C-alpha cells in the first residue's frame, strides 16, 4: 500500500513539474486527503488533479489539491469529485481565472451547505450563472460567504437567477447585482435569507398603529445600507423611517421587531412633546437621558395599553454579570426599567431603577429623564466604566437611534459633534416631502398626523405564489392582491351599448338562452334514444312472454334540461387597453366594456349567477382588483356605473388576478364554472424585464385552476396578442375579436365546449 501511495504521490508531483514549491507542502495535503477521502477514491482524486492541471493549468490544480480536503471534510468525498468534474467545464465557460475562483470558493460553500446534495446543487446553479452571465460569476464566487450566510441552496438559486432576469441583457446591471451594489440585490438577498420585508406587513402594522393611537405617521422605507449593516427604525421630525426588511432577533421574528419598533416610536410621538436640548451634556449623559426617556414613554404607553409590555420585553436580552462596561450596564438598566421580574445585583443598575420608580408620579414630565440621566452619567464617570461614543449602539434592537429626540445644533458645532459621537445616527436620504416639512420648522417630536385620504385606497386581501420558469418552482406568497373600490361612471354609457348593437345583443341573448350547460340527466323509457333502457327492455320481454303488447318506450338518452353555470368575467384594465385596436379605430378598453355589457345582459336575462371583476397591477406588491359586480349582487344601475367607470392604468400581472378570481369562482356550487378573461394580450409589469416570466406564470395559473374544475377562456381584443394568449390558455380556448359585431360568431365555440 505504501508503494502504491508513493506512486500516486510521484504521479501528482510529475503533473505539477512547473510548480516546484508545491513539493514542500504536498506531504501535508496528502495526509489531509487520505484522512478525508476513502482509499477507493484516491486514484480518482489523483486523476482529477492531473486532469485539471492539463486542461486548466497548474495553478488551478494546486488550488484543487489544497482545497479539496476541506470540501470533503465539510460536504463529503462525492462533493470533491463533483467539483473536479465541473472545473474543466467551468473554465471553458468563463475562463481559467474564474475556475480558480470556483476552487477557492468551494470550501466556503461546502461549510455553509454541509451536504453533498446541497453542494452539488450549488455547483449546478454556479454553472448556470456561468452560462448566462459569464462576466459576473467571478463576483458571485468572491462573495460566496456573504451570500450563503443566510440562504439555503434553493433560495440561492432563486436569488441568482432572479438577478439575471432582472438585468435582462445588460451585463453592467448584472455586474452591479452580483457585486451587491444594487439595492434590488440586497433586498432580494434579505428576503431570501428569511427576512420579513416591511412591504409584506406594512398594511397590518399601519392598522396596528392606527388602532393604538388613531393616527398614522408618514413612514418611509430606508434603502439598504449593505448586507452586513442592517438599519434600525428611527424617526426625524415626525417622519418614521424603517429598514426594508428585518430578520428579527434571537428567535423573535422580523414582524414582531417591526411591531415593537413602531409601537416605541409612536410612544415618543404621544409622550415626548418637544425635542430635548443638548446643552452641556456629555456623550454618556446624552445616551443615558435617551435611555430614561425611552423607558418613560414606554411606561406611559403601557399604562394605556398593558399588553405592549409583552411586545417589548422579549427584546431585552441583557443579563447580570460579565464585563462591566458602560454599554453593558446601560442595556441591563434598560431591562430593569421595563421588566419587573428582572433582578440585577449591580448597585448602579439598582440605583437607576429606584430613582426612576421614585418619580412615578412625575412620569408625565420629560424633565425627569434629564435629571435622572445626568446623575447616572456622573456616577458612571466616577466608576470609570468604559464608554466609546463612536461605537455605542442603542439597545435593545427595537429602540430607535435617538436621533429624533434631540434638538441638534449645526453639524460644525462642538456640541453637535458630541451628540453625533454619543449615538450611532444612521443618516439616510431625505425625500423632498420630508425636506419641505423640515423647512417649515416642524421640529417637535410628536408631529404625526393622519395621512390624507388618497384618491384610491386599497386593502390587501391575499398573497399568491408566482411561478418562476427559470428555477422550475413557485415563489411562495410572492404577489399581493389588494381590492379597491371601483370608480363610478355613467350607467347611460352602458345602456347606449345595447342601443348601438341591438341585433348583436339579440343574437347573443338567443345563443346564451339556447345553450344548456348543466349536469346531464338520464331520460328513461323514451320512444327513441342512443342506448337501450335495461329496465324497460326487461319489462318489454316479460310482457311478450305473458302475451301482452310490450311498450315501445325502451330507449334511454342523456339530456341537459336545466342551466347550472356560474361565470366570472375578468376585465383587463391595464394601461395598454387604452391603445387603439387596428381596424376598429377604438380603444381596447371600449371593446372590452362593450363585450362585457352584452354578455352580462344575456346572462342576467337567463338568471345565471355571474360576476364582473377588473384588474391591473403596479408591481408584485400591489395587484389592483376591482369588484364591479359579485355573484350575490344584481346587474343594476350601480353595477353599470362601475363598469362604465373602469379606466386603463398600470400593468397586467395576469397570473395573480386569475388566481384571485379563481378562488371566488371555486366557492360557487354550480356544475360548470367559467372564468372568462377579456384582455388585449401580453402580461407585463414594471418590475419584470423578462417578457416570458409573466406569460409562464399566467399559464401555470390557468393549469392550476383547470385542475380545480374551472373552465378558462379568453376573449382577446387585439390580434397582436394571439401568440401570448394561445400560449397561456391553449389555442382552442382563445377567441380573437377586432369588431364587437363578430362576438356572436365566436361565442358558439365557447358554449359548445362547455356543453360538450
């Protein structure tokens, strides 16, 4: 065996003849390889080293030799062989230098992923990135440690391929994304790392704030500062600024952190009447006055709503003991002032608690914060406890950075510099509305006001997945559907449609009336039919044997005698429906309104349950959904006004709207359920550059709804959208129109399918 190993070593050294310095370290690496690889794979490992040296170069071979034992120790020997197999292919795709970056990043990925299956999947994703964005893959590999810190391999794939899609064919945008210089990259990375995006919980949190204090302050989302430097909630001049996402703290979720932060800031808005003057306070005293003020407003808020304590206490993690530094003692004091069950043996902490509780009757007076904080600061200075104002961070995590509490002098003043040293103020870009507020002199701490009512206010009612064809799976809870109150138009506009197309309306009424869409009923003992009625036939045979005249009604047939159909007409109300239809000289939306009105008139005349809904979208976070008429409401003047008031705006995120409409339709108890989309064609949205993405998602939504027993058809009002619509619905399920008079010619295709 020793002789065999020596030959393997000699073979390895021979393949690296142009790197004589490797011989000095090869013995150590060899021992590591023998310890981490089974003996049966050593020959294959040596062969892989020689193959990499021959195809990629000796530098890559040395990197493989030195790093493969670490990969094997973390992810198993099969991971090493998978890495060896990919390296030459990777060099051919992205270059030798990128293959070297892959070998250097492999141990980091192996330690993060910790299994051969996950590591192999990581290699597959890296290879795909090299195929589609070869200029960016080295940046991705260089940042493997940061990227994989909070992502599993599936989330990593979603993030990486999503970045390629977002940049479409722009290499510069891809470089920014994988260099983590793009805010979208950081936001997606936080989302994939299990963080809770503020936009996902914004409506719930605003409702929580409004329920507490009957006021909603202006809230701005901070741009990402970097993957390693998450921001915290803060406020300045009545404007609350929150980070884009939050991972939570030590088992407490991100949504709970957002809730605790907003509750704390709103407590300042309610109980801190004005900003505090810096005066001659030292940095440590400023920090302590802020701490006491935080505790004071929280106690007052708890007095109104005792349940707030359970939102805040879980974030106080400071414990007695450890190194006595000023930040540690402050964190312990903060806990002592809110948690009645916490005991701390330190005299300074107990003194602070006793002083604070002794002033209970004066908690409504913010002056006690300055007096208690100043005295505790003097005591802390005499204890010579270490305090570095440049590194101090307010604890616990839900509390703001105290920037909004202080009336700061100009940036050049000495006192101002002291304040900026005392707490870590996280500056952010101020939008024009906030700058105008500051210019008007609104400097008090509690200037929160009710948000003016906007022209259109929606309520988020559901979140739906979205199919990503690049990764071959759904992005769970990816889109938000918000329902809006529809605008009113003129009901006379709808009535005028019937006056304009009387013959077309009559033909559609007759067609709908003639269609029998229901569960077939077996008609027995019929004089004619397509099959024999077994019971009648036996009876006729008995009559013959008995010498009686048998009945001739011995046949059976299936017949649809009643109507049992529920229809939901979904109208595309996106900006593109304002375009003129070629040959018709009218906007797409007008044709949609005409077709919907004629269908609604016919279905109402037959008593069929039907609903009319409309949709458009403004990114995945806000798919607008309008209920013009529901199944349980009448086709009356109100419904006509709502249909007339539909206007075209925003984009067409078709998949989310179909899923939401399908959920309503699935709740109906009719035999056949029809979802009829009236659209001009291509799905699109402003946050998606890949034109295929939303088409594939809409197709996936259609397939899913069909599995639930819902029939889906589309009336396309622009021939240019035919290719997209047939891809989504299937060629036999699309009706293309360019003139409303052709609707009676096309509708039989739909009803024949339903009645079949």
